[in-house]
C-alpha cells in the first residue's frame, strides 16, 4: 500500500488534490523543481526553476528538452544520460555540475535526481530538485 502523502479529504472534489499540489509547487520559490520524461522533455517547471534559469514555464513545459540546461561539454561527454542511468539503478543521483541559464550564464548546482515511476513501478521520467542559495 502506498504511503499516504496527503489527507484523503483532499480528494473529495476531483480537482482539489491537483490544485493543492499546484499551489505547493508555485509557493516553492526557493526550491527549483523540474519534472521530465525519460527522453528529457520538460513536463513540470516551478517558480524556483523560473527564477534560477530565467525561462518562464510557458517557454519550456511541453516545448523544451532538459538538454538546454546542460553545458555542451557535458552533453558531448554523455553525462546527462550517465546520470539518469545511475538514478534509475540506485534510486537517485546526487551531485554538483555546471548548469546553463537562459542568458547563457553558467553556474554550479548541487542537484538531486530521482526517478518517477508509474503505478506498476516502471520508470516514466525524473524529478530534479535543488535549493537555490542567494537567489
């Protein structure tokens, strides 16, 4: 049985749980939270990610691949794929690497990448999180 993450009364109305989670993501301005599928397509982008990277959600959600956030050197070396494979095998990957903002500016980020799974346990994507410092 899955762990209860919220009070079941939140599920009384169909949109209540979604609205609650959306509000949490919008309020998490000091935490960058990005969701992507297995191909790296960005599916979720909170206000913290907007502040950190400079992209508005409407610029990236359903439109961009997370490769825009990696340095060309890391992409050429296959580092993003390597990190995702480690996260799938070990349940998470945590480390520091260079990221790229919309402006092209680079910055070091300590990132935690965890696999997202469907109800049968198959991997469907990843969640990337980190705390912004000095933001």
